[in-house]
């Protein structure tokens, strides 16, 4: 089982962080926005965005449109602050509504648009305009929610039913100063830094936020300026100064693996040289000696490790190479995909995970999600689940590649042939994905539960329970929907697997199941009760677990189901059979005094109310079909209760005689059972006689017994 928790991070404008255990280390997942936000926002980050918001020039017009129409489409280029503007507008119009990202994409069609929320929809994720239009109608007609559709002008142009409102962004310098205020730097010299205005000239709100964050993280004016330019000037100068391919290979390798020992750097560089088909004459002697490695790379050493201290420099090296040498992108991705498991290089586990993360970011930033799919699949298939997990979790919320990665997760979750290790990896990814897109994560977990084995099912339960801590109502609603879906499956095996997982999620903490939820769970159990035997077994186990907390509610439902005349008694009599079986389990339970708890405990039932269930149980016991285990023992327990509780005795006897009197086989069964139960005990004689006076056959014997017992009781004054 894996653990997941929220982690509060301050930093880049669209930074999201979750913690998940990978090989006993807490791996932090950062998704740094470069313009458009992935909209993976916690409540704390939403609060930070609103606090740091500099209103768009047309903010009031956006608010007015949203207030009147309850939906608005906001258009803006990368970095224009469209997402932040949407969040601020939503909070101003409806501060009471939770803000959540949503998608109407086909693989996420099970998402629920009926909740009262402020929905943020990314136009880039929508592949069917008519389907999105239908979803927006649901929000407008059936909820009190609002919808904000976000994208560039080109992305929104595909959604012809919307009229986009172009966001007129505030000056980047104003955003920079406001961000400094939020970060507690408003009283320093930084708001008045002269270079800020020059750097941000013609910039976007995202540029202003990024510059302020660099100031907060670095504090050195020279480094802030260079890091803001992503070290482009310095890197172009370096590549011009060092045209030797071996030197360039060393820089790229160091950028991918550092902080690392020089052996790892040289090994990674040699591996990259092979991928680039660089012929190295002279072997190891042809490379830069270790004494000059720091100067060549512009790096430092600490505890025998090589590292770059310049803020953002290492990641900028790889980005620069991909930007200036576009043909090297596939070579770099191929190299990074093999490097963690390259035995010749022999990276240790922390470096393997570092390289997997670098690979994921590079593939996502360059719009090459196909590499993520192939590599993650291969890593998981070959037993490198931690690496596959990192590749997927680092990209599933990416603003550009995230939609494709989430589609990969969906397709894999539906495929029975997906390797077991990959299915387990997807479950872990869904724990993080669910923090932002709970419904999307739950859709994938549903398919994994359906097509996975028992181990996958256990992990799905664990993941859903963890999601429930943040999205309780949504998880419960999804689990109930899974039960409904399972009841309609053609495959009994699939139905049983999904139903088992769904019910375990719903009843993970039975003590916290309130009466309303208990009734909803029982409704779901009732639908499952008419399915195949393995599904009924799952439903029965769940009903008994629920009965430990809500015995009266479960008993009432069992009696209702057991009535052959009830509305729901179709499906070939399966529901009455299930109800009678469940009733039998409850009827055989004892209280502290050893009596039938359903007659003596809290919410005790009137014996006559159980007539339909007992009639069905007796019919099964005496019929051609095999009866249920425990029927005779339960009857004896109820007779024990009649003996110990004189106040209940007449009603219990009347119950059994009324349900048996119409069937000769049932009459014989009850007569034989009463005789055997009473034996020679005088305390039980009256109960035995009451049963026999109603059920003994043939009729003349019964009448003689009635006459004899009546006279004896009158003469002796017996009750």
C-alpha cells in the first residue's frame, strides 16, 4: 500500500506538490507552469492566487458576464494569467462554491456535473464541442454552479457555441510587485529594482510572477537576471566556446544526473555519446580530465559530488539543447529512457529516479507524450515501477502533455492485458491525479478494479480511501455508481470484482456510515443481489458488515427483500432468496443472554413482521432445492427466546404456526422440531403443545390433542 498526502509548496505560479512514497523516500512532484496552468490547485493555493491577483484590465466586464450568464469563456495567450483571472472572478461571483477543474472528454464521461461548483474547463482538453455544450446545459439547468472555459483564442475557436472574452492582462511589473508583497518582500529594495522594469518590458503576468519567485529563491540580482533569461546568453556562449562534441556531451550528461559523483557523470556522458554515434578515438584518454571537469562545466564540488549552484541552470542546459538543436530531442529522450537501467553506467536508485524525472519533464515540455507512454510502459513491464510512476505522475497534470498522459492511463486501465505492474503503478498515480481531478482518477480506478486481480483491487480500495479524505462525497458517489454499473455487467467475474471494491470503499469505516448512507448502500446491495452467485456473495458480506453498525436498517431491508410480493422480487426470485438468506444470518445472532437479538435488542422487530422470510426459509428447507445452513438452529434459538421471554412467547409461536400451517411438509418439520427441542423438559412443554395443537397431522390427532391439552390446562390451572 502506498501513502499520499498534501504538501504545501510556495513558488512558481502553477506549482503543485504531492508526496508519495517511492522506495521509502518521499518524492516531491513539481509541475511548474510556463504560462497556462494545469489547474491542479489546492484550497491554499487558490487563496494565494486570489491574494496575489492583479485584476485584468477588463476584470469587471468578466465578472458581470459570469454573474449574468453563469458561464464565460476566457481567451488569452500563454502566461496571460487566464486561470488566475478565472479563479478570482469565480470567487467574487460565488465565494461559497468550491473551485474544481473538469473535463467532458469521452474517457471522462462518467464525471458528475450535477454538483454546485465553479467548474474550470480547459478548452485544449475538449475533443467534442457538442458533448461539452451538453455538459454546460446540465450545469445551467440542474445546478447553481458556474462554468469558466479557458484557453487560447485558437483553442476556443473550435467551441463555436461560446463567445470568448479576451483577457486583457495587467502589466507584468504590477504583477511582479504584487507577488513580492505576497512573499513578504514588499518592504525591501526589490520592488524598486531598476532592472525589473527592463526585464519585464513587453512581458506577461506569468513573467512577472516568475521574476518575483526567482528574487525570493535566489536573492542575488545577477543570478536572478540570468535565471530569468533561462541562462540563454551564457549557454550560447558556452556552446560557441566548446564545439567539441565530447565536451557538450559531458555538459548534457551532468545536467541530467547532478548532483552526482564524477563517475556517474562520465558514465552518463559515455552512454550519451553512444546514442549520438560520437566516435571517440583514444577512449577514456580523449575526454576532459577530472581535474578540469569543474571548469569545463562551470560546476562546483561538494562531498565529492558535482553540482550546479546556479539557479535553474541544469534544467536550462537540456532545454537550450532541445531548442537550438531540435534534431537532438529524440536522441536525448532515447538516452534518458535507457540511462536509469543501463547496467554499464550503474546509477544508484536516487539518481535513477532523478533521471526518470528529468526524462518526464523534457518529454512533456517538448510536446512528445508518446515517449512517456512507451517508456513508462516498458519500465513498469520490466519491474521498474518506481521509474514508471515518476514518469507518469510528473506529467499527468502537465499543462500541455497532461491530457494525453491521462488518456494513456485510461486506455491502460481498460485493457485486460495491461501488465500487472503497470496497473499497480497507475493506482499510485491516481492518488496524485485525484488531488486535482478526483472524478478522472476515480474513472481509471473503476476500470482497474474491474479488470485487475485481487492485489490491484486492494490497492484501488486503499487509493480511494485516501482520496476520500479530501473528496469524501465524490468518492462515495462514485462507489455507489460502480455498484450500479456492476449490476449491469455481462461478465459475472468482472461484476464481482468491481462490486467488491466499491462496497469495501463504502464500508471502509462502518462506524462513520450515517443512516442516509446506509440506506444508499443497501439500495446498491439490492441491485447486486439479483446478479450471479459470486456477486451475491459479495453483496451478502457487505450487508452483514453494515448490519454490525445499522442492524435495524439492514433487518428491515432484508424483510422487505424476502417478501415474494414486494415490487423488487423479480430476477427469477433471486432477491427474495437473498433477503431470506440475509434475514437468516441476522435471525441466528444472539444477545448477551443467548437469545435472538433481533427480538430483544435495540430496534427489535415484531415476530409477525418476519412471516414472509420464515415462510420462504421453511419452503426452501422442505422443498426439492437444497435449503440453507442454519435454518433449524435459528428456529430453535427463537423457541429458546420464547421460553425465556413469556411476553414474546405467544407471538413467536403464532409466527411459526402461521407460516407452516399451509404446507404439509412445513407442518411436519415444525412438529418434529418442536418435539425434539422440548424433549422431556417440563418448562418447554407448553410451547411444544401450542405448536402441535396448530400443526399436528392427521387432523383427528390434532383435534384429540387440542381437547386433551385444553381439559388438562383447565383442570390443573395451567396457563
